[in-house]
């Protein structure tokens, strides 16, 4: 079953805070971020934001972004010492980033600073208690060595220019991992992450993921990886319930050569070279399938034995007349269209 993500509600450059609305949004299971795009909007409201940070849990947080041509002065963070969730992203420059050391209550930190000044930012002691970390470094080589000491980390998204990527293998509690633009860096360390349930590999370039052995990963996403053409080890993901393959032009075929008993949902999107999807009869639990812009021949595909559990099937070529004919055929066969 696909993981339900929290809805993110952004309060942009507020002059005042509606505390009643914020608490209601949180009660409804959402995440609320108060965000600021320029120092002119900080005013005196940061102290009020910090008061809420002290009272509320990590689903309430603060985001600093944009700032036009200005460098974000991280000493601003000293005004919100109780913040638990902090996003510093869509920023070009930032300085005094060592001010993060004063934030002793951080649960979640997202950093996306284009020109990150300190490649050893993760050596700040107060970050070791993080449970959620996202950090992407576009220009400067980011040293991940200190992540080895983040023993509470459950959710990690890293990308860009990275050093010591393999230390991620020491994160015993990690259940979510996103690797963003890591190119051909080895990923064998994933085999040490016994609690990993959700794996996303996005952008960059590599031909396959053969390094990954049998595992208990629940959700796998492969998206927009240059040169990726081999998914022959897909059945090593024996606990998979959800699979998404997107924008993989060189992938020619996917074959389920042995049973995958738990796979329930599969999306194959914009894989224009993909002409073969076989072994479908080995997916007894598959309920939902979406195929969009591939080279798969519909008549050949629909003629194979499909899982009896399959009830929602969408097959789209982006040619309106053809798609309407396919949709009519699927409807007559008793299939419903994919629903979110």
C-alpha cells in the first residue's frame, strides 16, 4: 500500500499568526510550515513563531527560502531556539551556518543551499539527534562522514556532490532513503540497512542497481536516471508493495521471473523504449497498474495472463483516439481506471 504523505501547509511571510487555524491543520494530520522569503518579513514575529515551536510537535516548523540576491544570515536561527523542523532551501547563499549548533530541539532539517559554504556542516554536534535529514550540495563536495554518528536517523535524502556516501550503511534505524543525483557512486551499502522500507533513486547516471541483494524494501522508485537499462534483479525486492519506474528511456523490458507475492501497485511512466512487461502472472496481489507512454503493444500485453486481483488498470499512449479505444476495451473487460 502506498505510503500516505502528510499534506504540507505553507504560511508565507505572515504579519500575524492564526493559532486556531494552525492547531486545526495539525489536528487534521497536516504539516504546517511558516516560511519567510526575505529579512523584511521577519519583524517581531519570529519570537511568536518560536513560542509555537516550543508548544507544538515536529509537524510545525519554519522555512527560510529565496532571499533574492541576499545571503541568508543563519544567526537568524538564534531567534527560534525551540524549532523542531527547519527548512533552509531554495537559497543561493548562506553564512554563519554554524548557528545551527544552538538548536537543541531539532527533529527534522532540510538543507538546500546552492553555494554551501561549509562542507563539514554535518559535523555540528546538535545535529546528531536528528530523525529526518535532507541535504543536497550542488557545488561543494559534501562530507557525509559525520552521518555515521546520526544514530536516530530514520529518514534521509541526500544528493549532489558527496563524499563518504557508504557511511549511510551504519544507520541502523533508517527506513526511508532518497539518493539524488549521485551518479555512479557505489550503493552496495544499502544491503546493510535492514530496516529500510522506502528507496528512491532519482537523477544522476547508472546502468543498473545490481548491487542491491535480497531485501525487505517496501517501496521502490527509479526516476530519470541516465543510462539505466537493466532491472533484472527486481525480484530481489521480495517485500515490495509499490513500484514506480519513471522517465527511463533506455529500459527495454521488465520481467518478473519469480513470484512477488506482496506487490500491490505499479506505475511505469514515460519509459519510451520499454516494449516488454512479462511475468505478470507472478504478481498475485497486484491491484493497481498504470502504464503511460511506453513502447508496449497493448494487444500483446492484454493478451497475457494477468493477476486476478488486478482491478484498476490504466494504459495510455498520449494519442487521444488510441487511448479512447484502449479505455473502452479495458472497461468492457471490467477494469476500472487508476484512482489516487
